[in-house]
């Protein structure tokens, strides 16, 4: 049985004072604000970001991650200096999100083949949207059998665009990191350059895949 004293110990953490919160928040606000978003991609580029590993600890002295693909915050709460964008544009929600990022971020970076030129999702650009959806939901051997297969529709689902677009065809993008996914070292190099006020210099050794 749990002893009363154990319970008290468990509940007796010192909560940070409001004064402390304000100080921490103020320090955080002084840093370079960085945001990330995933559009039409597979999250592989986001995982590559995590390959920065412990090097991010040094950078966190200078940058604060305001919004990331790993959280469920839909909008950027405050103006950001740098934004990393994974994925291309494949529906109206992607367009809205990308435009929101452009309005609220100084430097926009396309990360990975999907953001840079559409990537794998853009393979559907060779056929009409109708044919693509029919193949996926009606003719596909994996289509649900029994009831007549239908293409899913609901008014709350974002409308799919006729083509998949690279980000720079929707808004201005400032930098491009190629790869599927880019190497974590390449993402780190770009972030490190920008965080330290250097001109971005991505050597080909970090962007070669042969
Ligand atoms: S570029 Fe490759 S890894 Fe990145 S989101 Fe697209 S498919 Fe995934």
C-alpha cells in the first residue's frame, strides 16, 4: 500500500513561479524563431531533421522551435525567422498553410524532393485527377469489395488540386535542400549557417546521392 509520505513527496514538486515562466519565455522570445511544416509528403524529411541529433542542443542557444510537424499546432503563433517546409502542394489546405507560412516567416526553405519539385506525389500529374482517384478507389485490387466502390467525398475534406505543385509555384521560396530525404547533415548545415548569420553554403558533398 502506498504510504502517505510517498504521496506527499510525489505531489510536492516545486512548480516554477510565474516570474520564472516570464523570464524563460522572454529569453525564448529573444531567440531566432524556427518553424516547420509538413504538406504532401511522407514525413521522411521531418525524420531527417531529427538526424541532427545532439547538434541541435548547441543550436538551441540561438534558436527556438516555435512550431514543428511533431506538434499539432496548425498556425504559427508569432513571426518566425526561418521556416522548413516538407512536402508539395496537393490540396487547398496545403495552399492555405503555405501562404500562412509565407506571410509569417522571413526565410522559407523547401526541404526534400516533394517540396522542391513535387516528388513522388507529383507522379499523378501525368493523369487526370478523376482517373487517378478512380484507379485508387474504384479499380484498385485493394478497393473495398461488396458495396459499389466510391471515391470518398465529404464537404469537410480539403479539395484536392488537379496537379501536385512544388512549393515555389505557390509562394516564393528562398532556399532548396534536395534529396529524398535530404541528409540530416544538409539540414543542419543550412540551419547552422542561417542561425549564425552566414551566407547559406551547402556543399555538393552533402547533396550527392550517387
Ligand atoms: S522528399 Fe522523400 S522523404 Fe521527403 S517527404 Fe517527399 S517522399 Fe518523403
